[in-house]
């Protein structure tokens, strides 16, 4: 039996491996599902490239969706319906 097979057959190791996943799923139940899209272009460099044009097309359709854009500089010019969030923040992790 290989070491990997030995680990798979060990109930304690399997339990400890899946414990964080189960905990995250339990915590996620407290957050309501929302219709939103999070955009990120080049790790927060700005409002550009393919995500920009995807957003513009979705905005034309007037869908009831929240739009969040991960951007380093919160002073960047963006459309009014776009919420700006720093990429490495707790808000970004939440969204």
C-alpha cells in the first residue's frame, strides 16, 4: 500500500481534510444568495479589457444585478451602477 492510499484509508486524516470545507459550508448558510457579478481586470488595475465590455453589454440589458468591480484606486472613473472594492480587502472576500 502506498503512502497516499494509506492516508485515504485513515479516517482521522480524511475527517481533518474535509473539516474546513464543512465549516465553510455551514458558515455560508448565514449569507443570503444575491444576484451579483464581481469583475476584476489585471488584479485591480482599472476599468478595462474584456470585463469592461462584458459589463457594458449587461448594463445595456438592465438586469437586476449588483455589479462589483475590484480596483486598487477607488477614485477610478466608473459607471454609476458599479460598486468599487479594493481587491485585497474583506469586502472583496465577501463578494
